[in-house]
């Protein structure tokens, strides 16, 4: 495998077999039992956008595998002085990068890096496009709770339009025949969202989305990306906020997921966030072994 094929740019371009291979390897990874698969390697974390979970979990994952990590954030680096994406990439390569993990506000940024810099690139979120490591850790969480994707119905409720998490989730789940229902107001869930992947439909009424659902994914309204789009929080809460009463409409053993950050009192109540069906913190925990697998794959050690 060359550096390009060890990159992780999107879920759309992975086939089901490769996804299952990564998930299987992730099951064998344990941050409490470190393995030196990345010993002597340098992992650069290049973050042009805010992040808590993704950045820290890539860092914990890389260190658990014995790598050195270096964090570069746009504030305080030469990016602020106008350095281009590629010049930053060439600089990291000259500094001996073995893997570059990048989060960028523009869709396609990770692809541009991968095309020009011969170092494995991991997309940690590119604009509205994809967030592949999130989809893999979510799949890991689903499989730990539901054993298989067979016959599952997944409802994704919230700001689908601005969500790279939703796009990656749809691509992944669709490859395994999962029935996917996207739910929210027209502004946040345009009808065209059904074309993301096969098996995707849209529901406007949250009760329709919840009926028969095994896995419920909630998404934050991405206020930083609304760009003039007006969402009335009171109306959103009245129609879509996940409450204990609403959650009862789903299957009894439905699990509740959210990529974070959660906004308590907006897309969900505290009772639901902290309730028995919530897997939000389990997702965070599963992020580390999943990202260990992604990093091991990047350096050719996923065997
Ligand atoms: N953390 C996720 C992302 O970076 C979701 C969010 O920000 O709401 O896409």
C-alpha cells in the first residue's frame, strides 16, 4: 500500500470490506495496553478549526502507539500570516511527518494535501464534506451495542445540511444496507439529502423518524455555519428536541448517539443526554481505539 492508499480521506471511497477490516482491527486496539506500532513516528495534528474530541483522541491514540505528536493550530502559527495549505504541508513533510491529521473549514482540503504531499493524510473533518474517523467510531459503537448492521434502522435528527458527520454516516451505513431516516426542518434537511447514498429517506415529523428506530443520532445546529439562515430555537425545540417522552417512540432498546459537542436544552434535554439509552460518552471512548486503527493503517501496520 502506498501513502495515498493508506490515507483516510472519506468514507465514500472506502469499500465495505475495508471498513470492516478497520473496525475489526479497532476492536483489537486498547489504549490501556499500548503497542509500539508507531514507535519513532511523527504524527502532525494540523487543526484549522476548533476541536475537542477529535484532536485529543487522535493525540491519545497516536501516543498509545508510541508516536511523537505535534499540534499545529491556525491561531499562533504561520497560517495566521497567510501561509497556504500546501506550503504548510511541505513544511510538515520537511520536518519528518509520517502522518498528517488535518481538520479544515473547506471541503476537499485533505484531498488537496494528499494529492501533493507524499505523506498519509487523515481527514479529521473538511468543511461540510466528510468526517470519516467519526463515522468509523460511530460504526464501532453501533456494532458493540447491536452486534450487526443487519436489519437496522438509523434516524439522524438535526442539522444535516451542515453536517460532515451525517454525510460520512450515511455513506458508511448505506454500504451495509442500513435504512437511514434524516429528520429536521426543510432549512436543515433539504429534500436533496436523499441523494447522499442509497437507503436514505427524509421525515419532517420526529415521531415518524423514531418509529421502529434502533439507533438515534442527534446533531447540533451548527450556528457558526448558518450564514444568514434563520432558525428559531423555540420552534426547533418544540418540533425536534429529544425528550424522554419522544424517545419512547423509538424501539425500547434504541441507543442514542451524538458526535458532540452537545448543546443541552437545544437538540436534547439533560435527562436524555445522561439517560440509560445514551451512548455519547461511549462514543468518545471508542474514538481512541478506532483512531489507533486508522493511524496503524496509515503507517502500514494494520495486519
Ligand atoms: N464535532 C463534529 C464535527 O466536527 C460535530 C459538530 O461540530 O457539531 O463535525
